[in-house]
């Protein structure tokens, strides 16, 4: 039976990530650490065999991560606007604490996971879920249920992508974790989708070890 292998990747660390600011559509670039993470995930994906297609959000932190994967695999990034991160409206650039102080009702709804919860001047959870489903359905339909496809996007969007892919199972919820440049592998083609690995960041161990060593040097 034909099988489609989806490699779901969150972008590398951005400047806003490092500053602990919520970015949404803010086009924050990768930090030097984020660029190293992108190179590490690129090498990981290159080691997994032929990559048939590569899709990316147009936001710089995701597209630059995809460019590193392209350099390692030869698969050119295809930009899909539906893979962009949540539009968080007036919360863009704020810390969570500042956002919650200014819009406590919105913050409570988002924290509670209410389906109709929305960002002030931005998207609702329902709108994000519909957009993420549309993006991954488009990608899956393009590849006739076979091959290996990488998707580089954002934590919020990817959580809803997995929820949609796992519809009808106990994993059909938008609470899956996506760390910077970690990989979640989903296999399609055997009836029930299979998550082969989730938020796997073993390829980043060397970076983390070097940072730990640097912190310990007097």
C-alpha cells in the first residue's frame, strides 16, 4: 500500500523566541542559534532518504529554516501562505504577561482552549484550525498518498495540523508540543494515521551540549 511520510518541522529559534515575545505574523529572523538548529534539522532530514517535496510558511523564520533543508536535500521550498503562524493581532510583539494584563478575557479563553477564543484583532482558534486543515489537505492531495514530504511551519499551526491528521483518534487535539527545529513524523496510508515520532530533537543534542559547556566555563 502506498504510504505518505510527513515530516513536520517548527522553525529554528527566532529573535522574538529568544526575547520571549509572542510573534504571530511578526517577521522575526533566526538567531545564530536558530541558524545552527536549521542546519542540524537539515542534516537530519537529508539522512532520512529522498525528500520528494518541501513546503514552508512565507514568514522568514520558517522560510530560512526551509532554505537550509533545501540546501541539504535539493528539494526547493514551496511557499504556502496557509502555513503561516496564528494572526495574534494587537498582541503581536508582547510577552504573554503583558498580553494577559491588557486583555484578560481573551487570555483566559485562549488558556482554557475554548474553540471560539480569539486574539484581539486577530484569528480565533477555530479559524486557525480550519486554515491548518486546509493547508495539510492541500499538501496531501498533491502527493497521491506516497513519498516523503517536509513541512516547515510554526508551533501554533503545526499543532492544529496534527489534530486534523489524527481526526477520529485520541490524538486529535491541538496540544502537541513543537520545539524549535524538532521533528514530528506522521505516516499516512494504513487506515489510521501513525505518529512515528513526536517533537524529536535528538539532532540538536550537540548544540545543547556546547551551550551547556560554554555556560560552565569560568
